[in-house]
């Protein structure tokens, strides 16, 4: 009886933690993850083990480097935004009206810039002056999230780390989803775009290659340097740092402006989200919930196997 009540209390704590994560995430994702982790921890673990998981997460070198790297990425995006480098990239792609409307938001979407959909909206507005407003909104939202399937410094970075998966192998697995989403986007939105686009200036190779180089330096350095480091977050940190340095050299932004960009992008929130994600994961692994879910899954599998044998007999 005591064991049953104890298990019910653990399940109640797990459900409460999920409710808190879902509800508080509307206001603050990092806060929701930390609160959810603490609720889960205190409902299923002794206080000492909760503190151990908290300290383990806070001092893990891989998590620290990942959190810093993830904070640098929006800073790169902010620098490129302030210096109009992303706009220069899209302006010099010269791939026509349809291509610009589909590619422009996708380029903005490669970097986690807060309010990125609003930043790419003016570009879509200028490129599609005679396009219906509803269609422009649909194009902006759909194609902005298209490259998230394969861009290694986007959502794939922390999720593959949490699941202990190879980042670049997952990109290969995600390619069909990218192609399918591209086909859907074209079928429902892209094919409706008609006419040509008038560019505001002349094409410059420099205006194309420099911002493209900033975006590609980090993932390329990370990919080709992985074999030389036992900790994959080291080449990641080095790659995003090189990308940021390149962006600063090209944009020539002053030190005061960098602080302004960092504040505007709220880069600390990205680090806190990483910390919250791994705190929740570590407490979940340490708690009885993971083993209870595994036992429940095994019993379900056993029941299905027995049912299948009974039906065949």
C-alpha cells in the first residue's frame, strides 16, 4: 500500500512538472524548464540528489560550452542584422521573385534571432509588393522554419546532444522532411507567386559571399574539426567564435554596439534554456519516473506479445 501511494505521488509530481513546463513556457521557456525540473526532483528524489543533479548540470564542461555557444549564435545574428549583412545576402542571391520570397525567410531562420519573423517580414514585403498580404504572411512563417530540419546550429544542436545522437547523421535522416516541406510550401504558397522583382542595387559578389561565409564558418569548422577533439562542444565553441569574429570584422561594429546587440538579442536566455533542458533531463534520469515508464513500456510490450500469440493460436 505504501509503495502504491509512493508511486502515485511520483506520478503526480511528474504530471505537475509537465503542466508547469507547458504553462510557464508561454512566458519564459528557461524558467518553465527549471521549475519543472525542481518540481519533478523534489517529488521523486531526496533533497541531496536534487542538489547533486543541479550541481552536475551546472559544472558539466560540455553543457557549459554548449550553453555559451548557443548564446553566441543569436549574437552573430544580431550583428548581421544591425549591419544589414543578411539583407545584403538575400539582395545578392538574384534568384528571382519567387526564389527571394521563399529563400529570404529561410536565411533569417538559420539563426535564432528573437522576433525573426518580424525581421524577415520587411524583406518579404518589399520583394512581394503585388502579392496578397495573407500569402506573404504564410510564405514568411512557412519558409522561415524550413531549414530548421538540416541547419546544424539550429534546433538540432541541443536536441541531438540531449539524445546523445550524431548531429550530422541526423541531418541526413532529416533531409526527406526538408524536401517534403519544401514541396508542400511550393505547392500551397510558392507556385502562387507571379511576376519579377526589381532589385534596389547592383549585384556584388562581396555582398553575397561575406554574409554567406559568416553563416557557414561555424558548421564547417565544427564538422571538419570533430575528429580532433574528444569533446564535441570544443570545436562548436571555436566555430561559433570564429563566425562571430568574422562578423565583427566585416561589420566593424564598435564595442558599445556589441553590448547593445547582446542585450537586444537577450543572449543569456539561450544559455538558460540549455541549462534548463539538461537539468530536467538529468533529474528525470535520476528519478524513479524513468524506470517506472520503462517498466510500464515493458509490460505493455509483453501484453501485446501475449495477445498476438493468443490470436495466432
